[in-house]
């Protein structure tokens, strides 16, 4: 069984920054997993944010977050980070970390965290 845990959410003023972190554990081959971030606002569909290849170099971003957000892998490849800059009120959502895919389709990911709330005030 693979466990995924994300953290770093909170309340921030528009224009500010947050850094989210995610760790996956429970399998010996977890370092070979691609990992990604999704977000979901109340009463809206889940939206792809970013993903990173197992090599820690190749990245994939959603159309409306590229240029403001940066995904990276930690020294421990089972950990990923999402640096979010120039945050806007429309970025307010629950942010979910997921493991097992490099694609923007949520149904390609097998393992999900419980989510961390990001709230951006105007």
C-alpha cells in the first residue's frame, strides 16, 4: 500500500506565495513514480496543476498555472514540492498530491493524498 501525504497549505494574501510539499511512502519502488498536483475548488471540477517525471527533470503544467507555479522533486525522490507565486483568489482550492502518472488526467493516478487547503484572500 502507498500512502501520500501533502502539507503546506494555508491562508495567504493575493500576490503572496506558498510552498506545498508531498511525500509518498510504503513501496520500495516509489522513487520511480511520476508525481503530480491537482486542485479542486468548491462546486468545481478537479483541475490539473503540475506533474514531474521520475527523473526529477521533465515537468508538465496546466495551462493557467504555468509561469507562476514550479514543481520539483526533493533529494528524496519520494518527495515533491509545489512553489506557488503571485497567488490569486481564484487559486483558492483544496490541493491534492497524487502519485503514479505524468499525465493531466486524474484517472491515470493510482495514489492520492487527503488534500491541503489553500485560501487566497483579496
